[in-house]
């Protein structure tokens, strides 16, 4: 079993830190436990010091003030590199990450890999969360996948196992100081070609204290996602998708004119044919340009899915046009572009998550390599 450093950020976790440390010690693994504390005032520091006297493998890194979760993780990862370990695990101090599940992450670990303890792959689950908490987490992970291109189902999980070589490559590129660092790490890793896999865990609501994720952290998370999007290949992907859509409009106009004016077909028949020609045009460009790095299934299955999304898009456009014009009282010339913009986003989401979906790194496979 490789040597492992477990990094645990703490801020006022006296209610659970002692139980967590004893649970980790009971695993019988070759662990070095590093507590990174941000100025706890509830006795957390004293409890860690007492535990370190009983167990020689516990170290306390006191930072003296609350500097943020991401900052604590960065300092913890840096300190772990100096210990000569092969793997670095990060986990929460509130027992929401079960210590008994640590061996499952270690089984899949390697020096150049990141293993995510995932709530959203087969076998993973969440206990004790409200519908609101589940919705916030789902939206956050959806945005993370869409804006960074990282295919992992659970990009916001804090229960992870890093290979030291992965840590060395990632650390110099990190900027986040808060909760947003979780996604930034994966975005950087994905860009650098680090392998990312997921292993199922059960996430339990904290038994004591309260969550430290507030509105400020959420806002910082969204700003970081936007920054990562603009500096990742996903911004270019969205631009390519837009250009392909414009090319499809041009193809549609040219074909309907040729069939109606030169061939003599009825204009509605010409319109139907030109619509399918533009769909084929858009599919080919998207398949071999916009989404050339993605896509599950064969070419034919992707083409069928693409046609279905466009049929849904047409129906949604007409529905929104009617809604905006007749129910909201907007002029149809204003309703139409509004409907088109909304359906453009709808089509992009379906193309990204369904037509050219990318399998995540579940228990049996890797997310990226």
C-alpha cells in the first residue's frame, strides 16, 4: 500500500474532528494526517493536538485566520508534496465523507491520476439533503461540465485522491481561494491531460454545525466558472457552434432559392428539403469540427439524435413564438428572435449533453487521459 497523506481543512469542527481522526487511525493504513486549520476558536486545535500526542502521524498546520477552503487545500497539497508520499487525499472534517470509503478511492489511485469520490455515478448517493440542496448541487455540476468541458459527474466533490505527479503539475496553475477551487483543479487537470476517474461514495449531511457554503462562495464559484470557460476550449466550442449555425442558415437560404426558382418546386416542399440539407450541413461541421473530441456511439446514432434535437427545436421555437406574441403581447418581430436565442441555447445543451455526450469516468473507466 502506498504512503498516503490525508489533508483535512478545518474551521470550528470540534464536534467531529476527534471522531474523524480516530476513524482514520482505525483503518490500519500507512497514513499521514495533515490538519489545515483556519483559526478555529471552538477547541478544534486542542483536540487535534491531543490526538497528535496519541498518534505520531498527525500534523497540525495552523494558519491563524480564515483564508478560505481553496487556500487551505492549496497549502495542504503543497505541504503534502514535502512529505514524500505517493498519494494525497482531501476530505471534509464534518464526517460527510466517510473514512471507511477511503480504501475504495485508494484502490483506483495512481501517481498521475485523480480519483473523485462521486455522489452521482452508479453506486453513489446522498443522505439527508433537502430538495433545494440537491438542486443547487445538480446545477453547479451541470454548469461545471458545460463551461469547463470536464466530463466528471461530480466536479464539486471534496473527497478526492490525487497522485503526487498530478498534484505537481496542477498546483502552479491554481488561483482559487474558496469552494470554487474544486472545479478549478479539475479544469486545469483536464487541460493538462491528467487522468480523472470517479468512484462511488455515500455523502452524508453533516451531523453537527452548519454548512459554510454561503452566497459569497456561490458568487465566487460562478465567477470562477466564467473565467475557466473563457480560458478553456469550451468558449471556442460555443463560438464554433454559433458559426456552424450561421452556415446552416446560409445553406438553407441558398437551397430553398435554388429549388424554388430554378427547379420549380413548391416553396414549402423546397423549405422542407432545404431544412434537412442545412441539418446535414450542421451535423457534419459539428461532428468533425465543433465536437470532434467528443461523442458516444456511432456516426448514424449521433445523426439521428441530432435530427431529433432539431425537430424539438423547431417545435419549441413555434411554441415560444406563440407564447411571447399571444400571451405576453410582444410583437412577433420581437418574439421571433427571443425564441431563436432560447432555442439556440436549448440546441447547444442537447448537442453537448446528448448528441455528442462524453462518457464520464465512472468506476470502470476514466474521464480523460
